[in-house]
C-alpha cells in the first residue's frame, strides 16, 4: 500500500505546514514543502498505471497553459478578487462534502458534477491565490523570516491549485489503459 502511505503523508504534510507555519522556522518549512512535493511525485507515479502517457502529457500541457493564463490574469488584473476567493472557498467546501458522500453512494452523476465543479473552483482559486500573493508581496519585507515563510506557503497554495486542476482535467481528458 505505498500509495495509501504516500497519500496520507501528503495530507499530513499539508496540514502540518498550514497549522505550524507560525511555530516552525523557514528552513523546516521549506524542507517540509520539498518533502510534500516528493511524496506527491511518488503518489503521482501511480497515474501512469491507470492513464496512457499521451493523455497524461496532453492534460499536463492543457493544465500548464490554463494555469499560466489564470495566474497572469490574477497578477495583472486591477480588480480585487476577494469575492471570487470567497466563492471558490465555499465551492471547495461543497466539493469536499460531495466527494465524501459519493465515496458511499458511488454515483456517476455526483462524480461528474464534482469533476466539473472542481475545475471551476480550482481555476477561480488559481487566479485568486495569485492576486492575493501579489498583494502580500507588495506589502512584505523580503528580508524578514515571516515573508520568506509566506513565500513557501504561497508556493504550496499554487502547487495545490495546479495539482488539483491537473487531476480534475485528467478525469475529462485522460484515456485509461486497456480501453479501446
């Protein structure tokens, strides 16, 4: 069960990074982030068993292009995206609840609704998080430890946005192995 162990390790690392941010040093925080990225890599290696390499590559490029465009919008817009962030956060809570319910119901309709809704939520979160990080950076003293810790937290946030968007788009675009 290496995938279950790696997934549990990923979740534990994200929770620890978020909750312990104010109590740990920037070096440990960065090490935890890189540890999380490594565990994610181990977990992601399993998608190569399920999906074809071509569909993974194609989905990655679609995700990367979308992410760049959404981040550029978040970086360049003059609008405040606070309401978009609130909408996306509430959507994320709804997605989590619906996904937990669907673990027991196994409804294809809920699966596809959460997939579609998840793409919308994580596209909104990508633009919002980028805009929020731009605001934080404009006010930060880059020489302070607190600012460097915020940079790691921001990297984690955008990394999670990208990973989740990729996985959701893979549900749409991914060709599973063994299907004609």
